[in-house]
C-alpha cells in the first residue's frame, strides 16, 4: 500500500467499469486523482466521493476527448490543479458498434478511431509538459486482446487498439529521456465492464470463458491492479511493454 503516495494521477474514462476500478486502486495506493468522464457524470462523482470519504483526494472533469476542444479542456483543468502529473492512464475507449469490412464507412471509422486512438495520442501530447515536470512519470495505455488477435466483427476497433500498442512502443522511446515510462495493458474478457455488457451476448461470453485456460473471465480489479503496478516504481525499469490480462487465452 501507499506505493503512489504523494503522486498525482489522471484517469480518462474513470467513471465506470475498468476506469473506475483503476481510479479506486490508484487512490488506495495513495495517489491524488483527477477522474475524467464524458457520459458517466453521476458514477464519476460517486467514485470521487468514495475516494474523498476514505481520506483521499479526487476531482472530476467532463470532456469529450474525441475533440480538440475537449482535450484542451482536460489539459487546462489538470494544469490548474497540479504542478506536475506523475501518472496518466489513457482508458477512454468504445467499440461503438460491431462492423466487418463491408459495413465500414468513413463516419464509423472516424468515430471509432477518435475515441480509441486519437484521444490517447492528443491527451498525452497535451499533458506532456506536466508529465515532464514529474521526472519519473508513468503513462499506461489501455489496449485490448482485440489489438493482439484482431477481434470479432470489430475491424476498426481492433485496428485502433493495435495502433495503441505501436503508440506505446514509439512513445516509450521518445519520452524516455524525460524519465517518462509508457506501457500498455491488453485485457481479454473482463466482466463488469460496459464493453461486454453492451457488445457481447451472454452466450458469447460463456463460449469465450470455455476457451480461457484459467477457467474464468477477468474482473475490473484484475486490470486495476496491473495498472497500479505499471504506475508505480515497482515497474521502474519497464517501458514499452504490454501486459496481457486474459487468463492465458492469448500469449506472446
């Protein structure tokens, strides 16, 4: 515990599911939180209230990170609160809709890329001055097993999550001189997240569980603990890496 005591952390999409679990875990480790949300106002405020009730520090900010104005709003908010940023978790993402190649149009492509890839790229860029001031910051990007395997009827989403892995490796080299580590998480089937509640049927989830060597689906806490590890100095010599959190259903 307290592996992040005295650290400032920002989690995008921190109002529900995996983002909520990550925000709560980072706070439990002692970090002061900025919790970003877009559509989950009440859940985000509830997470912040829970953290404050436990003696922690948490503030919330609403912004559409698929737009330049939303990214600028988030960066201005963080800059007004913090003299540095020690942990950035790029968690915002959405499948939007399952589509194969013949169903892809430009509107769908741009919407999926904007929320899953553009947001992480431009949020990291906008917050780079604060990250540099840390001297030992950690950026954690949320990818997906879909970025490893290609997904199911989710061509653009899978491509965006694959691009997140390349972005992670590229930034890890580019930002290393500033003491900034950049790593990624690639979750598999995680129950309790909005993703599978919306985009997967009960039957498909049971079928996926049967193919997981550990014999169970993951939880949001499984991902949150891995995020806290990458955020802390326990992973101080790890950068450019991807942790696959999937119970053994994909190994690389």
